[in-house]
């Protein structure tokens, strides 16, 4: 049985919008997975060090039968294939960041994976694109996405481009 999984995408290096489009094509090609929805592309200020370029962000919905840790491994492989280098510095610049935000209505506490994603409730660059594709979403803890949006200002978040077309 397939589960709907929401993936957060972000990039601020090496043509970020192109990085996201390439990542979406890779997500669409995952086995046992269908890419069902993609938000618009958004621009946001970086978290952490301010001396880095703005980010391009989006959220995608997948229907998948992959187990969450298998999906995580595949997402990290996509990141590596697109030049991601993991450094000790948190929130530094990167070619690609793919985060599992939600896995159906399941909460996951694993050393490698926490779902719902850590601090997603306070990140405009996650919540607004997510609301674009799943406005009536209810999180595993019972909070609605609309409740989260009400307490998360949009700040510097701007729509850059409509949802990219992705073909398999």
C-alpha cells in the first residue's frame, strides 16, 4: 500500500532552480514511487550564516511504497549525485537539500530520521509551499497546516516561478 510523503527541496548553489528541477526529475524516477504534486518555486533568506545566497525552495508530494529509511537513502543518493557535500556546518550553502517532511500520518523517531521534520512548523519556506499543494493537511499530532501558517509569518519568502513541469 502506498503512502503519501512530502519532501522539502532546497538549494542555493550552482543554479538553484535548475538543481530543484533536476531533483524533481530524480524523484519522479524513483522505483515504487509516483511524484504527484509539486509546489511553486520560492525564494527565501538562508538560515544560519547570512553571507550566503538566498535559497530556492519547493515541496513535492510522492506516493510511495518505499520504507522511510530506504527513501531517505535514495534522497541522500540524489543529493550526492547533484554535488551535495555534507559538512559539519549546519545550514550552510548547498547544491541540494532533500528532507522528508511527513510520511502519511506517521510520527517517526529514529536516529537517522525524525518525522514530522524538525522545526518544519516554524519554517515559512516549508509551510507555504506545503500549503500550496496540501492546504487541508493535518499533521500526526492533530494540528492543522492552517494553524501552523497562522503563527508563521511569510517574512522574506517570495514566489519565484510556478510549479515546474516534471515528466517521467
